[in-house]
C-alpha cells in the first residue's frame, strides 16, 4: 500500500531522518516506538508532506507522492491525526467534520452521518465549538475528521496523549473495526504500550532517525520494552 524507501529529511540544515525504509500493507497496523526526539513525528510529517523529503521516496501503490503538496497527498489517500489533535477550536464539531470531507469533495451530510455512526459520542456535540470539548472528545473528533476524507492510510501521532483510559479503549475498538471494515492501513506513533499492543501487527524501533529493529506481535508483549524504550529519558543528542 505505502512504501517508504531510504527517506532522509529534516528542518532547515538539521537532519532528522537518516535513511528510513518501511512498508505498510492494506489493513495492517505498524507501530513506531522510540525515545522522544528520535524522529517519530518527523517521519509522519514527512510522509504527509509537511516536512520536505531530502532524499529517498514515499509511494502509494507504486506511485510516487514525493512532489505532491499535503492536500494532494490527502486526496491520494492519506489521513493524518497530528500530536496535540489540532482541531479547529472556533469551528463546531460539524464544521470540523465537513472540513475533513473536503479532501475527497464528499457530500457534507454523508461524511457527517458516517462520523456519527462510527463515533456516536459526537452526535450530541455537533453544534458545540471544538474548543469546548474535553481532551478525549477532541481526540475522537480529530480521528473522525481524518476519516471523513476516506483515507486508505491513517497516520496517528501520539493519539492517547492526555486522554482517559476509557477513551483509549474506545479508540482501540473503533480503529480495529475500521481496519477490518475498510481495509484501512495504520502507521501509529505512540508511547502507550497497551495501545500499541491492542492494535499493532508489528512494531518498528527508531533511534536517531533510523529503524534499528522490528518486533512481531509476540515480542511486543515483552514487559522489558517499557523500560527500554519508555522508561529512560531522551538521548542528549536527540532529534525531533
């Protein structure tokens, strides 16, 4: 579905990604795990086109998207939920959902109806400003907004940050269902190991802008992972 080959990128003259390669198949969830500052968020931002590719390539179904701006990548099938959610606080929940549907020029009513069916918690909130929602409600809205564009690949950056456990479990169930129903591919950056264990088919470990190891489902269950990749502080030479 998506193939990343020898990807190099960064900010200004500061390199962050240093030759990353990965693939995500339709219906597959791949987790990205590593200390803060190792390039996890930059990887997603480069795939979605917010950070320029210096070398290497990103392709969907064998077609390069390297030269496409972010809105064209959304139209090509990429949905993105950034860290911190970044919904539009001054727009209503309904208007946020309608904005998400613009990528595919979908009928607003259809996108709204599908969002409410998949996230019934949003129904009573449709006319409420996004900024008036709780953190968990905003995260569900950010996810519903990304899905309103009917992506084939969903990029999630720290989706459980600052939300309560009941919402985390609801997200695991919804994303799992969407994978089965839509054949949705998911690339997940997350520090919550329970969330990764609940969704990921495999996990890639990133260190200093490189993929250094791959873990299958059995290895993800190893409790030592928490200390090795979550428990210690960031490397002093870390990258963002």
